[in-house]
C-alpha cells in the first residue's frame, strides 16, 4: 500500500474543493440574477400582462379596461391564466439558461 495517497493526492483534493466553492459562488450569483430579473408574459395581444421574476414569483398583473366585460368574466380569467403561463415559461427558460441541469451547474 505504499504510495497510496487517498483521492489522488492532497493537491487534487484542494483543487476539487476550490472548484466546488467556485461553482457554489456561481450558483449563488445566478440565483440572485434570477431574483432580480423581471419577465413579462402577455395574452390577448397585450390586453393582459403578468410580470414575474426569474424565480417564478408573480410580481404584478395588468388588465386593460377593454378586457373587462362583466358578461364574460370567464374570458378575462382565461387571459390572466394565459399571460401567467407565458411569463412562467419565460422564467423557466431563463432559469435553464442561468442554472443548467436544474441548478447543478453542469
């Protein structure tokens, strides 16, 4: 067993630890960027918009007056849902861009 140095020697372990620390720092930075980025989804040609951040937290909803028809509330509900889903999809794409492999950094 002479010459056995564990995980390939102390220097390699230090390099691995530095790489892991660097990846963690990159992950934290990407998480902060997602938190600070605002995305907008829309429906009905912009009649309804939903704003959310890159962490998929809804920040706001905007409904233009022409979208409000008391006799067709269901249409407004559908527009809000479509705008939300559009924003959610954009946030998911941004998340994949910033955090490939679901945040694993690979």
